[in-house]
């Protein structure tokens, strides 16, 4: 898994690639939290995310809890059918902001 960040004036776009699973979720969460602390709005691009496990969901949930407490915004976009299915079956479509 690879994570890159593009910072803009009023937001940042964090792009993840590959699988967000037991082996990569910690690295993903660390990068996500760094960017969330620096920016008011973080858009998370899932265009190249093939799969997300419960460990990855936990990372996103921790990010969502942080932005809710700090009155910031995290938007996940460009999810594929596999990720959408995981989000739907776990109820995360109701917890996260997904475009």
C-alpha cells in the first residue's frame, strides 16, 4: 500500500493505493491523522484502493471521530464496488461522508 498527500490552500487530498488491511492499516491511519491535524478538510481518494479490511475501517473510524470532535471534515471519494460493499454491509456508509 502506498499513501500520498497533495496539499491545497483549503484542503488536502490523501490518495491511497492497494489494500488497506491488517498489514497496512497502521501506516494508513498514521498518515491520515497527520493530515487531519494539519487541514480543515481532507478528501481521501480511494480510486486505487482494491480492498479494505476491518483494520482499515478502524483507521477510518478513528479519523472520523477526530474530525467530528474538532469540527473538521473528511470526505472519502472514488470508492469501487468492493469497498462500497464493505462500507454498506458494516454500516459505514452512514458514519462516513462518501461521495
